């Protein structure tokens, strides 16, 4: 399955349509709009990106004055979150919070449909606490208030909160089913002074496989690609996966596991990867050509490591592609190669005949590229 995380503003629009309370808000796309924002201060200023971890990355700030709001808008719009530039900033009323809860519905194949998850402790530290309560519903129509109430009773002592959580959970299931979502999560679901429950955040993940029959999903995917930086958009269109990082070793790899192993090896050798660039979706001359073009143009990339494992992939074909690309390449950045797996003996021969070396191990390849980058720097 492929998933599409929509922005918080889009997710909250779905919540409001289902009569779930959200803070007063305004979505801003320019500094002029920030200067005329009418939300009463203080406010929360939030980056609108389809990427997680924005809070810990500084993408959520408090503004107590118009000047602070402008400064926060300017700073957030200049940031990148996993390579993604914010499409806008969501400004919301600062909530007077009594406590924070966690509530979500998510597709779970083990229960044949939806699972309802609840914790009386929400917020950014949710993962540090005990796992949320689980109510395996399956099909949304199987939801039973009395069954959920019985599960909530031991963990949620406030009966008014319990009844409100039950009501919101039912509506989250309606949202998930109507919009073909894999996840609809509210974290935190705030208990405000006075007892009202307000969705302070919204994480809504659409099932991309439903795009052919859901116009809203298709539109969200198109909008996401428009927001993405040019390089990331080019990679998505070419079936490559690119995430820019802060290091100087450009990494071209195949498969998430191999890529993560290579990143760990680079870190272990005292350097840092400049990217996560997975070409397993398109291991062709066009795919590798785009990967080299992007890394050769990136100013922070000082050297390139190609680490490919051939399971179904014939590494001798990869070797032929690399030989042709490297012969045409004009960049002076050093390149180190590691091809392992199916027909890697032929790959080694092809590379050697063209004057290149196929390193015997990933560790040896990493050591070589880190050394070359270090020598070029000194």
C-alpha cells in the first residue's frame, strides 16, 4: 500500500466537517497575510508539511505579538522538513489546556479493518508511555459504544471525557471510511478548561491506491508533488525516493534496508550521508542518470557511494549502466562502487575492464569514499 499524509490544515477541515471541534485558525501563505491575521493572540504558528516530526524540528512556535507572528512565519517558511518546504503556515488560537489525550483510528490487517486507539496521555511524548488502549473494530459499522465504554472505564476515570471520546471515535471512523483513510489521528486531543475536547492536531493518511476512485485523494497527491522541491518531485516522477540530509557523502542505493545499512556504515566511519536516495524503483540508465545528476549538482555532496544489492536485480546490468554514465560524467567528485548479489562476479569484471573497482564489502567501500572525500578536503 502507498500512503499520502495530508497537511494538518487539510486534516482539520475533515474533522470540522464531522463536527469535531478544532481551534480558531487561519492558513497563511504570505507575510502580508501574516500582518493582517485576525486570530486573537497568543497563537500557535505551525508549518504545513506532509512530513512528520515538524514539532521537534522547530516547525511549531508560539507568538505573543504581531511582530513575533511575522518573525515565526518568516522563519518557518524558510525551513525544510525532510526536504519539503512548507506550503503555508497555520495560525491557531493558543489553547488553555487542562490535559492531553490521544485518539486515533487506523487500518490494521490483523483485525480485518479499523482499530480504535486511545490513551489518557497524549502529546509529543506519547511514544514514551505505555501503548494506547486498543479496540479492534474491523468494519466501521461494527463499532459499539458500550463495548468501547467498557474498555475505556479502567483507563479513563472521567465519565464525561469517556462519553465525549466515544462520540469522537465514532466520527473518526466515519471520516476514515468515507475518505478511504488508513489513519485518522488526533494527538493531542485536548481537554480544555471547561471540559470541551478540542483537536489540537490532526494526522490524516489517505490510501493512495484509492486515488483512481477518490478525486480528493488524487488532488492531494498532485498538490503534494507541487509542493515538493524540484529534486524530490523529479525523483517521485522517476520512481526514486530522495530525502536530503546534512552530510557530504551522496548515497545511491537500492532498497530501504540496504540504504539504511549504508547510512549506518557511513556514520560508523566518521562521516554523514548527504541523502537517502533509493533507486530500486527504477534501476535503469534513466534512474541512475537522474541520481548522479542530482548529486553532482548538490554543493554539499563531496563524494558519491553507489551501494546496490542484486536479488532480483542483475548487478552486471547495473555495472554496464554505471560504466556508461561514469564515462560521460564531467563532475570531479569521487565515486565508489559496491555491487553485490546476483551476477556480481560479472559486475566486478565489467567494472574492472572499464577501470573501476567493485569493493568486496560495504565497509570497504564506505572507508574508501570517506577517505577520498577527506583527502579532497585537505
